[in-house]
C-alpha cells in the first residue's frame, strides 16, 4: 500500500499558468492534479491512456467531438484513450484529480 499526502492545495496561484502535477505512477495507472485558472486555455492533446477526471473545485465546460457538458465540484468524467477533449470557458479556477489508466 502507498499512502499519499497532497503537497499544498490543489489550486493555481494567482497569475500562474495551467499546472499538472503527478502524485503517483505505477505500472497500471497514474494519478495527478490538473489546474486551470479562470480564463486559462487547455492545450492538452488526446492521450494514449483512458482518463477519469474528478472535479475538486471550479467550473468549466468539457467539450469532445460528441459531448459538451458543464462540470463543477463533484463531477466525474471518463474520456477514452485517443479522444480529443478540451476544458473551455473556465469560469472559476478549475482543479481536477486525473487518473490515467492503460488502454484496454
């Protein structure tokens, strides 16, 4: 078993750009936090791994080729490997826990 303690809070300091921090990586998955400040742009490409996002704080829209959904605290979203997706219209500083798993 591994016990993780978050270093600091999951937020981007005022005036800072987007941040991704990896907290755990093992053979079958990785876990990190991704933060986008209000007005920030999400420039991430599609990933080769499945992803689960859990919104810890903030509000935005998540847009894919098939889905356009508002997200906020408590939202949980699954994005399959290879699917293009972007967080847009970040209206409150966004902090999400990201779990990457291998493509099945």
